[in-house]
């Protein structure tokens, strides 16, 4: 079996771990159900086709 590779020390991970101990875990977030996507806000890529009115007569 191969020996396990040692993890490289990460300052960011150490700081975040210390903050979680002192402050606590951040609240989990929820996505807003009726939020529009970026594409919907821009109007989409394609134009909607024109509606054709037919005469009934």
C-alpha cells in the first residue's frame, strides 16, 4: 500500500477553522424559489415568434 500524502499547510483553512471555533458556523442559506436566472433577466437568447392571426369568415 502507498503511504498517504501529507497535506500542505493552508493558512486560509487554519484561519477559517479558528473562526468557526470562536464565532460558530454561519447560517445556511436558502435559494429564493421565484428568483429569475440571469438568462431570464436579460430576455433570453432567442426572440419569441410572432403570433399569426387567422380570419374565420
